[in-house]
C-alpha cells in the first residue's frame, strides 16, 4: 500500500491479523468506505454515504475491519 496519506482520507482502520484495512475518504457528495485486502493490495468493496452520515460511515469502516 502507499505510504503517503491522501488529502481526502478521513480515517483508516487496519486489521493486520486479517490482512485487511478499511478506509474512509471524502467524495463530492459525502464519504466512501472502502475495504482493502492489504495482502493482495486490492479493493474488496465500497460503501457510499451522504455528507450528513459521517458517523455511520466511520462505524461501518470499523465494522468491516473488525476493530
């Protein structure tokens, strides 16, 4: 994975035991929660949330990463 943090990144929840990470980033209309397989360095899935739902996006990211 990249060693630099993009400007639109809000939060990251890594889970080294499972080889995954969940990342919350800003989009034009809200937030994207992306689950990444860190071993394969590939996106597994993405959820989109509107601007008013940042707390829900962060909770989903934590749930996906199992942290």
